[in-house]
């Protein structure tokens, strides 16, 4: 395969891209739009790969085997090394659920479908992005998916003598429209789907084609757009190049410094880095920016190691975040960046360069394919083995609190589904049979009710209990929640769940939910976007959706009043369980990991912060409960807090499975007091 003419400014542009990404990841407050560096990489890749393909097709020397052999030698060596190191290091520092997820990501990275895995993981109980050491491989997946489709399509188009520029422009435009159509309602799909990203690589491909036939297309364009195009062509070559590069650099800088994580991206905003990279590449070495700024030795050196640097920097930052349990200090993040540069340089010199340019023959390709397949299989087995819990015995006790109730109490879930086939969402039942002679319990709520009820069932096998509810839904009659996709159907789901109430007067209904989120409309502290990426919006059901002038506290009060009145009519004893303290941090900071210190002091938060967070909902609750004096009230703060702090760990037990849901141990800590209140006459 023909090697394209080397342009040092392209390595300089790579340096701009990788520096933007690294600074954004390590110091996100400094350049909040640095993530667009990935979009610059997409354009560069499309341009370089298509330049090679066009050149070989015109010379009638194109070979699929040669093309993919070069891609394997370029991509596989550094990736194999990074995946292997992540698996080894992760085996020492990750809990079972974390190592399981890492195994799945290694399999996805080895198979180049990480973007699809990450797309599916976006959800209510997904881990924070910065605790996924291989999160960044989504972009590599999209590139490699493009390289699978693009050469075949290009080969067929070339052989059929189809108007390439017209066809590719149509496909790129269609991909861009998919991006625009999905970014509003389905942002995860717009970000991770190749269908909404291919247009960026094709932008580079279009430039590669135009670079081979510049005058033919410029002359036809000048006739169609004259006199504007003729005036542009009337400038000398250097002036056109300087203007193109200057505009391109301004577009990139406007995206890097003008965007943040809240921007609707990709969408229209992706045009800025994409067109910016296009214009800089189009300008070539005639432009002062390309020749002086981008083609200097430092930028070239960074560009040359940009691929292994991209691979190394994020795992180091992510593992530091996992070990610290919070955002690492600036000094630690800087150290991780420096180490990633050293590792990238060593990988480039000792692994990548020898394999690409010194090792010949098809055996090298076979070995690389075999190694990558082995890594993918290892990752898959780790995922299927639930993170190899037996790795470290002291980790086993620490790992258990973070398992979901579905994992720990699978039999209780199956039993509930067999008893109530029409149940949706939350559904758990105890093994104890309701003989009618004693009290039984009916839990209703959102995921917080699930956490509490499963712990109660686990610790009270003698009390018949059933648990129902819908994730993200306030369990109050007549209250609906809205998301970007419209109403969640909370009101109808609640009525379906309440239909499972028995006719027995000795059935106690326990209500609990994440009340402050519904009353304030937001999550808590630095985890506000971890499980609630969109503002929580509730209204009375039956009303048209409106996001302004809605008093959430009024909706809360009316919903609670209607629910308690309904249960009173059903002759049910009600226990209202107050919200457990939300932590505002990941409770995995409480785990005795290697390299971690000062755990106990970090594993708590001031009680005053919790009371401030809960004040508005508790005020609204008290006003309604005053109308229903028969309702019993259970307050978890009496068990999880002292007068000064609220705790996520007690002795060796970790009481939370994430920043706001109790673990089975935490729910078990409350179960004795809740049992006493339920059974009281």
C-alpha cells in the first residue's frame, strides 16, 4: 500500500487534539470543551486513510489484505499493551462489580464495539464515567467500524464509476441529519452511534478526494458561485491557505473554550471542530499556522505519540479516581498526565514503531490477532464470572454492598414475579407465607423503597412481605414525572401496584422514596448528575406538561395527601419512612483499597448538610402528616447519623451501595427498628 506524503502539520494537529482531550480530562475546569479533540481525530483519520485508499485505487493497486494488515499493525500493539495492563492492575485494586465491568469493557475494546457497550450502560444505576478506565475506547470503536465499512463501499463505488463526491456527500449529509435528529431526544445514541458520527470521518474523506482533484472541482464551483469563488481563487495560494488555516483554528478554539459538558453535543456544535480541522488540513504547509505553529518539533513529537498517549492517559486518571474515591488532587492528576506521556513515548519507541516498520510477514498479523482475541476472551470470562470474586479474600466483604438487590436476592424477585405476573419494575417477595394470623408488609416506592425492602426481607424471613414500585417515580397517587421523552407513566404504574394490596386489615403499607429529589427537582451535591442526568420534573397527572410555574412542594403535598387518604379508605396501617441521608460522594471511598488512606474521615458528611437538603420536603411532609395522625413515622437518620455526622460506614460494614441507595447491610441496620414499628399494636 502506498505511503502518503508525510505532512508534519498533521502531527501538529494531532497534538492539538490530544492536548485538548487530556487537559479536559485532567483539569476539566480549565478547558471545558476539550472533548472536541476526538472530533478532530475523526477528521484526520478520515483524511489520511482515504488518501491512501484513493491513491491505491487510482493506481489499481488496492488490496483489502494489505489495508487491514496495516490497520492491525497500527492499532493493535499499543492497544493490546494497555488492555493487558488494565486487566492486571485492575485485578489488584478493583472490587468484583468494577472488575466485572472492566472485563466487559476489555472485551468491547478488543472487539472494537466499546461504543455500543457504553451506549447500553447509560442508565439509572450506571457507574460514573470517570470510574470506567476504558471509557475512551468508544471513539476507537467508531473509527474501526468506519474502516470496516468504508473501504468496501469505496471499492464498489470506484469500480462502478459512480460519482463518488456526490454519493459520499449524500451519505455524510444523512449521517449529519441522524446526528441532529437524535441529539435532542436520544443524546446517548447521538454520541455513541456510528450512524451519527460517520459524517465527521467522511468530512476528512471528502477533503482527501478534493486534494487529488483540486482544480476540476474548484473550477466548476467558481462558475456556480461566482463572483465570490472567483475572488477567492484570485488570491494567491499562500493567502488562501493562511485564511483557511486561521478560520479553522478559530473554529477549533471556539469549540474548545466555548463549549462545556452541558452543551447539546454533537449536534450543530460538532461542526466547529470538524470544519476547523477540515480547513486546517486543506490549508496545508503553505499556511503560516501549519508551517510554524503545528510543524514545530514539540508539536510533531506530541503528535507522533498521540495514539498511545490517548490510550494511556484515561486509564491512569480513572484508576486514580477509583483509588481516591473522589476527584484526585491536582498534583496527582498532573502526575498521571506526566506518567502517561512517559508510557506513551516508551510504547511508541519500544512497541508501536518496531511492530509497524521492522516486523514483516503475515505471522506478525496472526500473532497480533491471536493476542487480541485472547484478551477479548479473558475480558469476557471476567465479565461472566462476576469479576472473579475469589481474587482477594479481603475484597469479598467489601464488594458485596455494591451488588444490586437483583443480584443478591434473585430468588425473592423470581418469587414475586410468580405470585404477581403482571408486576412491572420493582418486585420482591419474602418466602414467608401470609396465613392471615399476623401482620404482613407491603412496600411501595421508587428505588429507595427497593433498597429498604430487600434489606428488610433479607433480615426478617418470618414476616410476609411484598415490594413494588417504579424506578424514578414518586409513589403518590395523581403525581406524574416527566423526562425529555415525555411522561414516565408513574401514576398508572402506581395504581397497578396498589391493585396488589390484599383485603386483610393487618397488612402494613410502608412508603419511602427519594423525596428531596422530587421536591427540589435536582440530585445532591457532586453526584447530582450521576443517577439523575436530567432535572426531575413532577406534575399532577392529567395536566398538560409545563416546565414553568410548577410548585413541586405543592404537587408533593397533594400527592401525599391523596395517597394517605386512599390507604385510609383501604383500612391500611401506614408507615412513612423518611429519606435516608444522601451522601454526595461515592461510598466506594469507604473500601480498604490498596494505596488508600484516611478512609473513615472521608466516609461521612456533616449532618447539617443533610438537614439542609431535606428541609423543604420534611416541611411539606409534616403539614400533610398532621392531617393523618394515625400514620407511623420512621426516621433513618436516628440510625445512620449522630449529632454531628451521617455515616456511610459503620465498623467494617458499608451502609450504601451508591451515593444515595442503602446496601443490604445498611437496610439491615434499619430493619430491626422498622420491624418494631410495623409490629407495634
